[in-house]
């Protein structure tokens, strides 16, 4: 770098500069010149170190983080992911460095990351990455509104603020259009079957409960102060839901429909949803909510 410095910074050619400084001491001028030379050499390095000039090397260690990063235009900065990171298609080619519950530190460091986005900073391996100079960012939205603010925050962390803000605004506009399904004097009551055996549902503190609430729906177990309480068939019958929502993951939806209509009657509606859309607190959440809304809108009046 020094061989390309302007001649004014060359101490051998400082006589012109000296002659221009009336009465200045030669030693002071020489000191100034040396400082300017040092700054000239250092400046390019400072620029390269700035996030505004150099892209991050990001480990996306949660499925929703992967989706957010690609949605805000930071996909080219992602160098590694974990199991269950399966969207968008480009992420399937990334090296895997563990799961969202545990990080393979050796595999992660081999990718020379500058940042790791995790669901929880306490997961095994996160503190080791931090100790070795990797910036660890925790991301786990628990409410619908937090998904939008998280998109903006990750955008700021990665230098994609403008794209993130635009995405969040677009998602907010879509969210504002989702209200209680038309056609009924009361909001629909919903039993959300998170899992069949054992029978698990969404409780008061769950992300799904907030999703249903934002859509104007009533979660029949929304007063249970657990994230995923275990219930029995008798409790569901007593709750008298209008709709049973079943994520189409590792189960036969037709079989579950027959099961619930046997116990709740043929009038109960059984709706299947994509769990990747409904359960991940990322940009595709609105796709899942809109799909559920459309299915509910095609149904009957809710009078329970």
C-alpha cells in the first residue's frame, strides 16, 4: 500500500510542504507527515472491517432465522445451517453444523463465521462460539407482533435494514386484513391438535394461541397456563369446539378427521394446516394464517 502513496506523504519529498508552512519546525512537520502516512495505510483496513463495507458470514441456527435471512436479501451471507432448515431451496445446499438444540462447534468454526443466530443463547456450543469471537444473536419470537420486529432487528444486525423494514411493512398490511371469519355471530372456537399421541394442544403462553387470537378465533384451551398442555378426549368434548385444526405433520389427517367427528359429531369442521407455515415465527407465517382464514371462511356459521 505504501508504494502507492502520493508524493506529499513521502518524507524524501517534503521540502515543498515545509516551504509552505511559514516558521513551522521541521520536526513537527515530519511528525505530521508520518501520522498522515499511517492513517492513509490504515484507512482501507478500517473500511473493510466496517459492516457497511464487508458482508457477514452467518450461521443460521434456527429454521425461522434461515427464512428471515433469505427473505431480507441476506442469503448470500449465510454459510451454514442446522437440521430442519429446509426453506428456501437454496438452504438445502448449506453445510449442517448441528441442530437448534446443540451446535457442532468444530464444524461451525470451520466455516469461519462472524455471526450466529440461535433460538437460545444457552444452547450447548453458543457460549464457545462467543468466546472465540463470533457474535451470537438470540432470536425466538413468541408472539405474532414479535415476528415483525424480529425481522427488522435481524435486518439491522446484518446490514439489510431497508429490505427488512419493507418486508415487515408488507406483512403488517396482510396481518391487518385478517379478522374473525365472516358468516357467524360469534367467533369460532378452535381446538388446535399439536400432537395426537399423546394429545397435546396450544395453551395460553404459546405462539399458536397468539396466532389464533390475532385472527379473532377463540382457543378452547387458551386459559391453560402451559405452552403445550396434555389433554384428554373428554376435555375436548366438554370444550365443544367448532373447529379442530390439525397440522399435517407425521399423521393421517383423514384418520384424525374421522376420529374427531366420531367424538364431536359430524358438524365439527376438521381443517389441516401446514406446520412449517403456522409454527415457525418467520415471514411465511402470514401464508399459514391466510390459508387457515380462507378455509374457515368457506365454512358454516358458528353458534356454539
